[in-house]
C-alpha cells in the first residue's frame, strides 16, 4: 500500500486530453446537470481523492449509484492511508495493521450507506478470521466483508444465498489471488470454477489503486457509473487523467499509455540510457582508434 494521504489532486481537478477521455462527450459532462444522459455520465473524469475522507465519500456515491442501478453484489478496493510505516516497510504489522487503517473507512462508508432507503437497520460486527484479519458487518438489508480470503468464501456464499440474503453485499479489498499462481487459492476442478463464478458476481463499483511504472506514479480509479480511469500523479501532487476505458486496464496497457507520452519517466529513462549507450560506444571507439594509432610502426 502506498502513502495515500500525501497525494493531492490539482486545484482544477484532472486534466484529460480529448482523445484520451472521450472527446466531445467528456466536454459535455463537465456542464451536464441532473438530466444528463447515461452516456455522458459514464465519461466524466473523477478527480483523485485528496485523502481517506474524500475517498470514502467517493466510494459511498459509487455504491449508491450502483445500488440504484440494481447491482446487489459489489466489490470495493480502497487505497489505505499508512499508519506506523517505517523506512523499510509500509506495513510492519502486516494485515492486522492494514485492518486498523481500513476499519474506520469501512465503518464510515457503512454509516452513510445505511441512510439509503432499503438498506437501513443495525449491523453486527464480527471477526471471521483473526489471523487474516477478516472482518464482517452483517444485517438484514446490508452486509460487508473486509479482507475476505478463500478460507471464508463458504461463509460469504452463505450470506449471499437464500431468501433472507441482504439486499446489498459488499466485499472490500479481497485478499485472494485470481491470477498468476500455479496453484489457485480456490483449489482445482469444479470447486475452483464455482468459486471463481461466485466471485465474478461481485461487480467492481469503486476502486483506487496505486501503481509505480518505471518511475511514474499511476492511479487507477473506478467510480460507478464512470469508466475506469488512468491518472498520472506528479511529485507536487497534481494529477492528470490520460485515459478512460470500459474494462480495468492491465499493467501492459498502462505501459503502452506511458510509452506514448514524451514526458513520462519511462521515456526519460530510455533516452538517458540511449544517450549513455551512445556515449559509451563513442568512448570505446575513440580508445580503439587511439590504441591503433599508438601501435603503428
């Protein structure tokens, strides 16, 4: 996790090129009012939140928007503010320390969501797994699980199933790994297929993720009903939206976006390496020529 509390968006919000973010439709969204069309709305650029409070507010708005659209299972990914970080480790206390950072944000989101018609009612707080810091807030109309793992998937499935299932179920910062492992967190065969199908039923409605790509600080931001956005964040904290996409951008797609930007750190490093390589080659050739001249009879 990165230092979310140190990053500020620019005073005018994100600056996005017409080509990157939808051209005329994006320009319209800045002036659109209550009666704006869905097509315009999903192309609006959302500013990078200035800290946990603003991120929480964005998440609440995204959840409510998705709820009104009929999305009953939602997945959130929050960028956590660092607490107790050291020079060597952002999270020396591991997942339990992350839980302490996430808990106030999740509870703030739930307090706001409970004001929505159809989601009211008390919530019971429980720890599902002490070692993996899996927390759950459950009620008649609303349920939320923080840091769910593959080992609690059966409990989560039970909450979502049956006639008494809450109208809205949220999962926040899931800890299972869906890609890249030779052995899946969900086992093999039919159980794996069923688990992945169940997880896929949770639609990402809010996500803020930080990436470091060749020295460039990148934020991925998704806030329903808007598209996925790719922002670059400068050292002074200002941000710029460089692309919006229907699907979550892959690391390779982010690399390609940066490759098209002359001012990206990726291209600066490449130019420095090229210049260094040329300089080294010239030095080598000069030394070879000097040696050759010295060896003449």
